C-alpha cells in the first residue's frame, strides 16, 4: 500500500480536489472522421468501423488526446483521467477482434478467445501504457509551470458484458463471461497503466458490482508489487437509487470496501439534479473520502454537447454539494467540457473538504479512510440490499433448507436438475424471514462447482431472493471459490479451518478477503474437531491471532462456529456438548473482540430425528440460552422455529435438563417423554385445547404461533362479538401483537416468527376492511391527510400497515408510499398532496 506521505492523500486532507470532465464529449466536438480514427495504424482494418473507439486515438491521433488533457489542466483540474475508459480486451473486442462466436451468441468460450488473443492483448497494453505516459507528461508539464502538483488517474471503465446478469431473458442462469475472464481483461490494463506511471487507479461507472469485484481482485494482485491509491465510483442508473444490476447504494458500498479504496464516489447516468440525494446519502454512510462527477444533465440530442447543463447552470449545483460538506473531490462526466470544470474549479478549491468519519481518521496511511477493523461495531453484509448486523440487531437467522446435505427436498430437486424448484426453496426461506441463506451443493454425484455456479446465477436473477446475502457452504475450497465468483454482494464463506495447517488456512483466508467476503472459522485443527470447552477455546484463539496478526483480517468479518454437537446420544462424553458450546460462545465474546459466533442449530437435536416436536423444542431452548451467552446467528429452518415461551412446560424442563446437563438421567427422561407423547396425538390435543378457548385467546394464539388456518372464522366471530370491527383490531388483535413484541424483545421469538405473526395480522385486517369501509360516513371530510412510508433501508412495514388501517378507520386520509422509500420522495409527496402529518 502507498505510504502515509502520498501527496494525493495529503491534498485530499487539505482541500477539495478537482477532477477533469468528459474525454469523449470533448473529442467528439473536434469532428474527427473515420480516417482520423484509423490513421496509418489501422488504415487497412477490415472489421467494424472504428469511429467512436476514442481509445484508438492514442495511437492514431495522439495530439487530439494531448489537447484535451491540456485543456482540462488549464481549466483547473487537479486530476486528469487517462483516455482508457474502454481500453480492455473485452471492451475493445467489438472493434479489434475478428473472431466469431460458435453458436451465434457470445459465451464464455468466445470471451476466453478474446482475453487470450495475443495480438489484442498487446494492443491493449500499448494503448494503456501510451495513455498513462501521455497524461503523465501533460500533468507534469502543468505542475512545473504552476508549482502545484497535478495527478494522473488510470481510468478503468465498465465492460459491455456483465457477470451478474444474463443477456438471454430465456436463460437467466446463463452468463456470457466469467469472473476470471473479466479479471484477466482488467489485469492487462492495470499492469500497463501502472507501468506508464499513473498516480492513482479509478474504477469508474460501476453498474455491475461483480464486474467491479473482478477488477478489484486484479488490482489487489497488481498492488502486491506496485500499490497506488484506489478510487471506486459507482453509477446509480435512475431515481430508484440502485445500480443497473440491482444493488442499493449502501449495498454497493459494503460490497467493495474490502479493497481499501481511498475514495468512493458516484458518476455518470444522472445529472446534478437527479444525483444530489444519492451524493448526500453516500456522504452520510461512506467511511472513505467521497467524490462525485455527474453528467451535464440527462441526455438532450438538441443541445451542442448532447446534454442540457451549461457551465453556468452546472457549476452552482455541484458547488452546493461542496458547500454542504458532502465531497472531497468533484468533477464532471458525460457532456461536461473544460468550460464546465473552469466554471467551478477555483471556488471548489477554496472550500473546506468533507470531514472523514472519526473512526476513519484514526489510521495514518491512505487506508485511513477504512474503518479500523478492531473498532468496527457491526458485521456488514450485502445482497441487493445491505444487512448491517449491529450489536442491537438481535439474532440473525441463516436459512438452512438450501443445503443438499440437510434438506431431502432440496437434495432431490438438485439431483433431478430441477433448478426452478430449488430456487423456490430459497425463495421460501427468504419469505419466512431468513436474513441470510446458506447454500450447499456438496454431493458425490454432482459437479458441485458447476452446480453452485448455476444455482447462484439463478438466485441472483430473483430480486426477492437476491436482496439477502448468501452463505457459500462447502467442504471443498474449489466449490467455495466458484460461489465467490458469482457473488455480487458481500457474502459469507462457510467455512475454513486449521484442519490442513496454518499455511493453507491463511491462503484461503487471504482469498476470502480478496473476494470481499466474511468468513466462518470452524473449531477444527490438525488434531480434528474440538469436542470440549478447552479445545474450542484453544483453536478459536489460535485462529483469531493468525487472522488478525498475520493478515490484519477485520475482526468484524470473522465468525466463529465452535461446533454445535449432538447431545442425548447415550454417551457420557457427549452430555456437556451443549453447555460447552454456550460457554465457549460467552468466552469468545469476552476475549476475541469484534468477532461473531454462529452455529448449525439442528445438529444439537439429531438424536431425535423423526420427532419434530422434540427437535423444535430443543432448538428453541438451545437458542434461548446460547443467545443470552452471545450467539449472533445460526443456521436454522426459518419456517419451523418454535416459540420458547410456548413450549409445553414438562417438555421444556426435560429438554433443558438435557441441554444444560442438569441431571444424570436427563437423556432417559427426555427419551421416555418423547416415546409416551406421540407427535400426532400431541398436535391433536394441543389443537383441541386452544380451539376451545375464548375467541380473544384464540386470536392471540394464532398471532403468536403464526397460524392462519382459522383466522378468518375467528375474526368473524370476534366481529360479531364487538360493537365495531375496528375494536377487534384495537382489542384482541393488538393485544396478540403486543405479546409478539414482548417475546421478540425478550429474545424468545425471532424475526421469522414475527413475520409469520404479521401475515396472520394482515389476513385478519384484510377480512375486516370491507366492514370498516361500510361504516364510514359517506361524504365525511377527512380529519387530516397523512403520508406514511417505511424509510429507505427498512423493508419491514408491519407497524406502519396496522397504524394506517386504524387511522383510515378513524376518518384520516392515508397515503401509503410503501417500503424502502427515500427521504426525498417522502418530502416531495408530502408537499405535493399538502399533507398535515408525515409518519
């Protein structure tokens, strides 16, 4: 990594830095012809016309590119970008590669030919090296003239193909290009830029984060010999606040911070008006320096540059961002010219830069922009949306049903090649409230690497599944790596261990970090699995010290799995397994700061397979005690979690006797109880018991247990009992939800169970709505107009929906904007409808 004294870092700390504007826009204004693009070098080229491939001008008309650099430097730019936006083998294959795809569509076989083509690779290296040297000479010339150092950023733009999206709508699991091919294409470019003398690398216009992660992987390899500061700039494609591949801004940020960028920014797609709210959001959440360089508005074919913003209209808008304290570097993208930069450069340079967050300022080198891993308070993961596992988050549920070794249904579907059915299993896990989904396809009859790739590609094409992070689970490193190459977000690797020694452990951990994932570390070493408290402590402490001291692996990205082992086996040495797990969890939280603890919860009850009632009770009781000791997450069936408080008292006592090793005959007593009370009989007795209680108690039971079977008939009975249908909501239904809230707050219910309760509540309210609508006074003037929304970053709308119904029934006009609503949209709507209240 660059030393603390790197002049670019020093300049960022001192003042706002000015970046140049669009290279393409300025070159296009020169009116260059096809002959200019061909020059002598490509005069006899028989392929596609070359006009528009502006990178080729470095070889055919270098004076034009030199002129643009000079203009931007004279306009006041501190940083100029190399003319290499598309200068990769994949980026230039449309112009300079004459190979054809075998089957009519470009696929990995085609792109393997592209990235391996000797002639194309040599041309790409020449273009990038020439670009770097040309920009270097221009920057140094102006630096010498003015006495102010100017910098060169090696520009790495996006590719015309994506690793996250299929180009074939009929084949969502297909990808035209692989992670490794993208990495190789960028590596050729990176090496040439660094050899040419760039000061920085700028990965820009990121619309597919997986492509960017391949570029960042290649950069990390190159930085082993020649490190320079790194900037990553993403592209929000529209007002939804997402990248083209579907990630929210914060999910994108979480997915790329492993690369230790000095600065993260936004550019392209939007003009300053449309980009403003996203720049503000980035300034709020980024632990790094922040940059922004918008387009000169949205495309306008009637304007001179193709964009509507003139220098006079553009400058005040970006200067407002600087004055608001949002930026450390500002520039322009498509449609901007040297005149646009000159219009704001002098004023921007005189304004104070955005202050780094306090925990980012503690580091002295260019990594100071990255949070200190030891002080990190949360584990940040991402799918299409971020998952911030703070200390206050509570227990995170990892869905276990997409594991071929633990789910007979999933195994049958995968082995039969029924990927559509397998994806439905994943969808159900997320619908049932899983925060993360664990995916394991280890099976001797499968090509597990190809199966993992296919399944993850399909999952990533399903937004309702892909919004949550994935846990890539395998006992084979090659399968884990295949999964990491498909993960756009920040995932979790399950798992690595010291089983094969320290060097292999460290090798795998380095790669986990380079791919941008968190990691589960199993309590397993060269001697085997840890099966007592002391061995668990020794292995976890050793692994922690290796990761932190040898690799500086962030503590917040380390998750220990100290082995949930089966109890009630009849063997004396197994009796304390659950207690040991609980105790080592407590020890880890007290002695290995910043780390997390997870476990495969269903392992504890394996002795009672086939008896779901006992197993679910064991899981609920084990979780209750382990969470109190500090367990952060666990692999469970998100749809089958019992409520601790609702376990039959005698069963709970006997289960806890086993789990907590409270009596010598605990196993025999639990086995006897399980034999005496048959599952089906027990369920029938329980059903009859709660069905014979009052309607108020039945509604409460249905809400706490998430039972929808009788909710409409019970709600109708309550409606007939109460004077008004609204009183059913305000009375027994709200009373039941209050119990749910109390149990959730006490750690006796988990989010998947709360989600099931919410579905019951929603169905009951939906049943009552027509009766409440009928009671409204026709033509009555609403008491007030209320705009309601669940704020951006929150997908849960249970409370909002209930409050909305109650308000509507009391003659308030409610305008519900839904979930994940940006603050700007809430305010815009409130003004437009003249709202009295926003909630």
